[in-house]
C-alpha cells in the first residue's frame, strides 16, 4: 500500500514519540508538514522529506528494498538517501511497512 501522507499527518502531526526498533528509546516527531516529517532531539533536528519516504515505500512494495529493518537502512541509503535512514526505519516500522519480527542491527 502506498504511503498515505494524510494518514502520516494525522498520526504524527501533533507531535509523537515513535519507539525505536530495539526498544527503550524514542524518535521524537515535532511536526509533519506537507513536505516532511520534522524530528527533534536536544542536540539536533532533521527533516525526513516526504518524497524520500514515498520513494522508500514504493521500493519496498516493488521488492527492491528489504522489509528487514537492518537491511532496509542499507538499502534506503543506497537507493533513496543517506539522510537519517535509521530514523526513517523506526518511523516506517511504526507505520507497518517494515517487519516487526526482525531485529535491528545496523552500523551507521
């Protein structure tokens, strides 16, 4: 199923804490605009571009990018962008695009 940006805005638009794949920590989403998901931490901020997220989901659906969270990060960096690939994995797993049963072991 393609990424429905309106669903993303509803789920995260007011801010959200997304659990990390390994657990125990969270990715803090401060806002969702029409163009990006905005992430905040005490030491950095980042934007995950809507176009990149949509491309990543499309490549998952085409079987180009793995649904295993660890392999996803490598594939996403290769085929889409190196920008916050691990944060993207946490969010796409929360949205149901990545396999929830796999463990997360990637070096970035």
